[in-house]
C-alpha cells in the first residue's frame, strides 16, 4: 500500500503558462521525491504598462511517501 501527499505551490514565468508549469515541476522535483503528478488549480497574469508581465500558476503537486 502506498500513501500520497499533495502540496500546493505557485510558479511563475515571463514566457507562458506552460513554461510556468514546467518550471514549477522542475523546482518541486529538486526537493520532493517520488513526484507522480500535478494539476493546475489556478492561473493568473500580472500586467505592467498594459501588457502581460508574468504568467502565474497554482499547482497541486502529488508525491508518494516512502514506506
């Protein structure tokens, strides 16, 4: 039997939502073991001078706990 845990992180990118997701997962995997998936819980942009400045995503990351 395995037990999984879900944490929530926020990641950002100046390029796109997809890039923000990629960066968030990459950073999460640096400190979490056994990451098995994630889902985008929310998306947001920041605006500066009438243009999109930053793309932000709230990710719920799932990882399996060691026995």
